[in-house]
C-alpha cells in the first residue's frame, strides 16, 4: 500500500479514498519491524487489549462492519459477540502479526473495489443506531476518522513497547 496523502485528482472520491488509504498505510507502517512479542504486548495497564496486533485487527473488522454489514446489508460474521464485544482485539494476540496485516491489506483492497463501484450518495442497506441510512460518503469519512484516531493509539503503544516513534 502506497503511503501518500496527496490525491492523483481533486475530485471528492479521489480525495476521500486517498486519505483513507493514507490512514490505512500509516497503521501498517506503525507495525514495521516490530518483534512478535512486542506486537502483542499491552503496555497500558488500564487497556489490556490495546496491542499493535489488536488495534490493526480492530481496524480490519471495523471496515468489515461498515462496508459489508451496514452498507451492503450482509449478515454479521465478525468475531465479536454480545458477551465479548472486543473479541477482534483479543484473538489478534494469538495470530502472527504478518497474518493480521495481510488480512487487513486484503480487506482494504476489496473495499477499494467496492467504493469504486458505488456512488458516494448510495445509501447503506442497514440503518445506524439513530435509524438513518448513511451514504457511502459518510461511511468513508467515518472510517478516515476511526483509522486516524487508532493510528494515534498505535503511536503510543509502539513507543511504549519498543521506543520507536515517527511514521
């Protein structure tokens, strides 16, 4: 995944997808060269699920939720349950980080195609909590915000587990 925040064109779709891809690539870059032990270390005592692997797996499943479940209206086959709403973060510590990153990048590629094939004004099949059906534009904006916010968490966790900063 190329990491750039400069779009190839200035239309709305290109700008939105460029920023989402930039945020995605940043999440992946924050995991470069981390050891397997540090990928699953949770350095924040009050947040035992906050690991590099867990955060990236969360991002992967959040996109699944918004694109496949909400936008397309598919059945929810995500790992979380009512009893374990953070399960996607919990199961990531038992997965090699390379697998987590590969699954995230593969999902990102599928969702790039989905976005390219749909109008930004297309409404989601399923409603959100307030009963409204967001359009694809809103979903993209939400995922940019969600990914960027968790990139901040990745920054903190990475610095705490091995001192690496930047990206």
